[in-house]
C-alpha cells in the first residue's frame, strides 16, 4: 500500500505541477493575446497620427510652394516693368 500511496503522491504532485505549468502557459498565451490586441490598437492610432501629420506637412508644403511661385511671379513681373 505504501508503494501505491507513494505513486499516487508522485502522480498527484506531477499532475499539480503539470496543471501549474499548463496554467502558467495559458496565462502567458492570454497575456500575449492581450498585448497583441493592444499593440494593434496602438499601431492603428499611431498610423492615423502619422497619416494626419504627413497630410498636414503636404498641405503646408503645397501652400509654401504656391506662395513662393506667386512671389517669384511678382518679382519677375516687377523686374520686367523696371527694365522696360
């Protein structure tokens, strides 16, 4: 009976250990899933922010180029009158 009791204790200890490992693994998988979901949300927000910043930069560049073109056209017009 002692042999059986010892085997049972070893089996129980093994099962508890296996369950603890399984529980730890399950928790890690769950946490990784949550982290991935959080990362996807953060990346989405980051890309939206980047898109907004790039759009703003593009609009500012267009405005600056248009102003520069107007300024150059006015200078050309004025210098043409001056020499005429």
